C-alpha cells in the first residue's frame, strides 16, 4: 500500500471536515432555504444571490477574503480575538467556517427547491388539523422534503471533500488540522510523488462517482407531493 | 492555468510555421523571481527586439506541466535539482543549464522592529504562526527548515509552522498578518539594496544549502533565437545588476 | 349563530361581507368563481387575514381586529376540506386520518376513527397510500380526516368541483349523511346549484366580494330579485314529509311544509314521517286556469300568483307562486302569460310532472 500515515490522516481529516460542515449547513441552511422558499420580501433576491455567490466565485476569491477577514486585522478576526478565540486562520475551526461558506449553496438550493415543491397547501392542511408551526415543520415539511435533505447532504459533503482553493488559501497545510486530501494530492504532485498522488486522486474519483451514482439513483425513487 | 489564450495562439503559430515564433520566447518563471523578470523583460525586449511571455508558478508544478507537453521554451527554476532532472530525462537542450541567481532567505515581518537583525525573535518564541514555503516542493521552504534545524529550533516551532504551497503564499500569510513572521525570499521584500517594508533578518548563507536557481532551455526552445537571446541576456552584466538589486547573489 | 364580518382588498378584488348565519345545518356560500367565496372561507379559517375582520362562531370569537385578536388557524376548532383532497403523500390513509385526531385533546373528541370510516365508507382503504386512490376516495378521506378533529365548524371548499359527475354522485350521499347524522355546522362553498339545492339549509349568494342575499334555501331560491331565478337551472327546493308510499306504482306522497297540499314523486320507498328534500325546476312547472283531471301530470297544486319578471330568454317569463306557504317558480312563455292574463293575486293551478321532481 503506497499510502502513508500522513495520507490516512488527511483522509480522516477530510471526512471529519465534510461531516461537520454538512451538519452545520443543514442546521443553518434549513431556515434560510425555508425563508427563501416562502418569503415575498424584497430581500429574497439579494439574499438568494448572496447564498449563490460561492457557485460562481473562484474559491481563491473566497479564500482570499477569508484570509483577510479572519486575519488579525479583519473584522471577523478582531471579533474572534475579542471572544478570546484568537484568529481562526490555520485552524480546523477556520476550515469549517470556510467550508460552510463555500458549500452553502449546495445545501440551501436543493432544500429551497424541495420546500418550494411542497408548496403552501400541506402547511395549510396541517394548520387546519391542529398542528402548530413547529409541529408542522417536523411532521409535514421534514418528511415531505426528505429527498431534498438527502440531496443537500450528499452535495454538501461531496463538495466539501472536493474543496481545494479555500483550504489552500487559509489552511497553512498543517497535518491533522488543515491538510485535507485535496491539498495532500497537490503536495504529492509538487513533490513529484506520483504514485501516492495517483492513489489518493484515484480514490477521489471513485468516491465522487459513487456519490453521484447514489444521488442519481435516489432521484428515481423520490416521492413528491401530489 | 497551464494554457491561456495568448499561449494557445503561439502554439497555433508554431504548428503552422513548423517552428517557434522567431520573436517570442515562452518562459516558465519560478514565483520568487516574478518581480526581477518583470524588470528585466522591458530592457530585454528593447535590447533584442524579442518578446518575453512569462508564466509564474511553483517549480514542481512546472515540472509536471513540462513533462506533459507545456509549450515553454525556457525554464527559470527555483532550484537546481529540477532542471537537472529534466536534463537527465532528455527534456532540455544539452549544455544550456546554468545558475542565473542564488536565492537569499529572509525572516520577515511586516511590523517594523518585530524581527531583529540576528533572528533572535525565533528563539524567544513569542509568536503564534511562523510561515514557510512547503519544504517538499519549494527550495526556500527546504532552506527554512535547514535554518531551524541548525539553530536547534525545529521541535520548538513545529506546532507553529504554517506552510504556503509556494514562497508566494508563504509571503502572503505574513503580509496579511495571519502569521506574525515567516521565511520568505529576500527578493520579495527587497528593492534597490534595502528591505522595503517591515523588519527582516537576512539569513546568512552558511545556515542552509545554497538556493541555486538554475535556468535551462527546453526542447521546445531548441531552434528559438529568442530563447538563446534570453539566456545570453540573463548571463550578461546588465541583467546581473538588476538581479542583485532584488537581493539575489550571483 | 355565526357572525362574520370581513373586509379585505387585493389589487382588483375586494371582499366586504357582514353575515349572520345559523349556528347549525349547512350554509352554502354560492357564487361564480372570483366572487370571493373561497377567500371568505379562508378568512374564517384564519388561513388568510382580513384587514378588518370579526369572526364569531357560536360563543367563540376567532378574530376581532378591533381588539387585535387573531386566533391562529391551528388553534381554531374547525375542519377544512379543500377542493383537492390534499392528503399527506408521506403518510398512509390511516396516518392521514390520525393526523388531526392525535392533535385533538381527548376531552374534545366526539368523532372516533370507527365512526368516521364507517360514515364515509373508507374502512377498506386504511392501509393504502394516497397515490393509489381514486379522486373520490381521496376526497372522502379528506372529509373524514377533517371530521376526526371533532370540529365545531366544518368548512368545505368546493369538495366536489375536482371530480367528474360519477364521482360526485358517489360522494353526495356521504355528505347528506354528514348533514343528517352529525350536528356540526357546515359552511359549504360551491358554484354548482344542484349541490347547493341538495345539501344546503341556508344560502349566501356572493357576487364581486359582496353578499347579495342570505337566507333559508327554500325562500332564497324562489326570490325573483336575485340572479338565481333567471338562469336555466332556476327552481325551488321543498323539504317535505312522507305521508304515504304506493309500492305498486313506486310513488311517494309528500306533504309540503306549512300547507295542506301534497305532491307525488317517483322514488324508492321511505317510511311515513321521514323528511325528503325535492327540487322543482321552474321549467317543469306549468300553469292552468282549471284543475285538469284528464292528464298524465300527477301533481296539481292550488297556487296564487305573487310576482312575475322577464327571464333571461325574452320569449319566457318567470312567475313566482305561493302554494299555501310554499313558494314555487314557473318558467312559461310570454305567449301563455298573455293567454292566461296572469296578474298578482290571481288563483290558478300549478302542474308538476312526478318524474320531473328531483329528489
């Protein structure tokens, strides 16, 4: 096996980062998606556009601004220092924040689509059947939007695994903290360690294929509102 | 990226006329040499009538690209081993390899007075992050680790090291304040014989292996007059003065 | 009693009603699409919020915008049946039915699962999923689901409009059973006069967001000053009581309310004393100066002319008659009107074919 323990710790770190990012994104993405799918407010357009920004911006742009804002002179960096957390660049927490921003649209948009597809009728039905707003959320919206949650989780996780530019810009390539698989591959290539690069890169291709396979197969069996 | 439109155009021209364009030379330039080559390009073009098209990047990355058919004619590496390797593998014009500059390492902080003239700041160890270039890929990174080892500081700073993928990124971490100080190429902070900003310790050459930066004409530049002219120009006294003014030795 | 005052306006539409409705039986909100019936119902449910509104259902106030009171829909003890059954696609039929039941406090439950499934004939569907049901089945489940919250008011928004006529006739008997067996006041939105005539006790006629009329169904359908009387479907409903049944000829005899007159109707057997609602369409009523003995027409009622207006067709006129307290409408030609020299107060005979009476 040409993979070193450094490679395995990069894989483990990547899984940890992607899992944590996905969980956080589901928690904060759900209310955003719900709001975007229901509101008639003027803010819908601007907020939707901001959420979608990471789709079109090069990761280096996000990474660059994160580097500046999370640094000791940036607003966010000054805030975290005021909280006593120090600056978050070169830390796992910093990567999580970067990944959450970077993968936000990949979680919010499938959820938003799922919530929009449900429409308002089931919510009205639930209300006339004595279900309050929270009750309706858990007993109607969540189960009906389940395919959306599956898609959002898969995309959020996979996209975070595939993250490179942002990590490169704010990570500092620290083993067990910020050296994720994509960076490790880049390192191997730069150091001309092609065999190890191949193993890791090949594993990423296989992973990505199965993720997408799972995604497209689950689409068929999705159950919508009718 | 590897190929952008202008390079594609050159490639197309080369294909049509069966040889490289007589007036243009495609150069892969190590990131640390970005500023000097820009200064050199103007006078080179004026003196010879040729045009210099430069791409900047990491040496390891250039190696991979060259091995995979990138259209570079001249390669200004950040080290001496990569041009050697390319030569051994038959990707260069025999006898064209030479050292165009010897890099100088500097420990730098954008804060005035933060780094003392002897690098004692390292021993005091009162910083959170020390930025270096990736030692596996970048000669300046390797040199930085040698300096730390020689001073017996490797273990002490181990947990504080942050790595840029190349010397440019190592500089970026420091210049944005995310790392308080870092080992950078003197060329990045030096102009006209002095450090332009902040405070620095110019690391004595004895503390690390020499950072010999070698240049080589690649097979793609075999028949290019512009490539030959560039190599000759880099060896000349006019270029030497400019290179030195950026803090390199020769 | 229900007291409903609603004022609300969107671009191009304004609702402004002030209704006092009976606190029991079926009240139809009748009108064309766009007349504001559904908006009215949604405001009563709290699904839409009228800018200025007051909703009192018997002794409970659900909205009083003057005092800032607005009970959210899930806290209003109502049942709502939507035009499309809107069953939850992620739940089985049983779980759909249980959804509201579970959320109704035990002490308030007056309808149980067995009763609701029996009433709507859906016991055999409980383990199915909504995708595998016909439109009529879905709608019956939607109705049962609403009933299982033991509502103090049942709101039905055109529950039959999405169904074809066969499915409609499959459900109508269940709705009549609801009316007969459960003591829950119903507000029933519809634009189909036959449904209204069959189900409603009280009717509110809505047009352009305003209530043109509100009253008991028999009287209101017979009013000539409303657009109802002018249409082709115009007619009256009569709530009669069975006094006899002729098994040989399969004819029921009905006593008209508040009069000595009777009427015979071709119908399946019913016991003496049972109530039966019939609809008599204006075009099926003919007038004669004498009681014609020698005729196939079985029903001859002594009537008095009360009023007469032009119909939508200029060759026709509409005549309102009083059959000993029961109003009737007759649509006849202008020619016949002149032949008979009709005038208010005139006594004559109304003839109705027994086969034309709709039960």
